[in-house]
């Protein structure tokens, strides 16, 4: 399978995700944001980082970049799109995913490994996970507090569009296990067609026992098959 | 023609920064303080003589980039 990683000035997880994708046998290409054509891809990743220094709002400037028009076209044609952290923020700014990521409720940048629960394991992104499986994945963000309007929240629940929720090590989803104030502990969501996943946690940091764990690897192995 | 734009979080969106500023001012003795919402301020100058057209352009800027209408409101004022 072919993948493309979009690189903005200020992206800093682009090489990590490339390593994770190549480890899983993706044929990956890096695509600079000024490009106006995307290489043929089965998967497009919008990586984490601080695109444009988070000027104006996180993801706002990157969301209007040249290459994003191509990403939107590809998404509408059914291409798989994965936005991680700043990538998730960018996808909400483009409108490919509804909702927004607000500043963390406690106003702190949070960098730690947290537990998340797999809520929907029937998509192309998560089919290798078990339902309700608890993963330990790193988060590193200042604006991860998911917010949306009541009708979208209802749609997320009704259409099974919530990918992951923050939980504790026993899988309990509560205010206590919510690191950033996200509505309903939401850590990742799909669009209605489920070909776009946006998530705040970093699965690409969890693909090697040597540096962390392998809890993120099934996301990429789900996609390759 | 010159305009100012203020962008603030919508009423039902939590504004923790505004809250912290409010608490701090209250600690400084400003006890008749009711509420504070923090926002962003832009000054925008346009090469345009028709005020209606200019206002429309600034509105467009707000909708397309300056504000995220899911979480923010904006206000345009001629200055």
C-alpha cells in the first residue's frame, strides 16, 4: 500500500510516522505543503507537530495550505486519511472532521502516556484491535480538549463514530481519566464515511518495545491489510 | 478603510484563560468583577472606498480564517 505524509513548517512527528509506516511495509512518500499534486496514495497522514507555530489557532494556517485542497479531494474520493494530534486539529480546521480542539482545560501542555479504549473496532483503522481493548498511548498536546455541538455529539454516538476514549488502566471512562477536558472523554473520531480518523494520541510513538510499547502497531497493521 | 475585529470564544464554550485572569483580578481586590472572556484582536486596513464592500470582505476574512465558527464569535467595527 502507498502512503503519503504531509509535511508543514513546524511538523515534528512526520519522520516518526514515516518510520512506523515503513516498518509496516507501506511505500511512503513525504509531501511538502507547497506541492499542488499528491502522489497516488491509499493512505494520507497529516502528522503531529506545531504547524506554523500554532499561529492564530492550532492547525488554522495549515488547514488553508495548497496541498490541503488535494487532501480534501482525495478524502472525498474515499482515500483513507489519518490525522494525529496537530493533524487532527488541521482536519477539523479544514472541515473534513467536525468539531474543534480547544485548549486543555487545565491550561497545561500534557505529555504523558495515557490509557485509551477502542470504542469502534470495525473500521479499516482499528479492525486488528479488540472491542474495548485498552491501549497505553502517548499524548503530547496543549489543545486536545475535543468540543462539538450537541447534534454532532449525538451523531458521533448514534453512528458509532467515536474511535477512542480516554480511560483509566481498568478501562473506566470518567472525569478522573480525562486528561484534557474532552467531551465524553473523546480521544479520536471518524467522519460519517469512516475513511477519516482524527486522534490526539500518538500511535506512531508506540510501535517499538525498545522505546515504548507496541500498542500503536495494530492501527498500522489494520490499514496495511 | 480600517476595521477592528475581535474574536472571542462562544458563550457556551469554556474559556479557562479568561477564568484565570478573572480569578487573579479578583485576588487583586477587584471584587465587583462579574466575568471576563479572553479573545483576539485584529486591525485590518483595506484598499477599498465603499464601506459596504469593505465590510463584506472583512466578514469573509472572519468566516474563512480569523474565527473558527464552531467555537468562536467575531465582531467587526469600523475604526
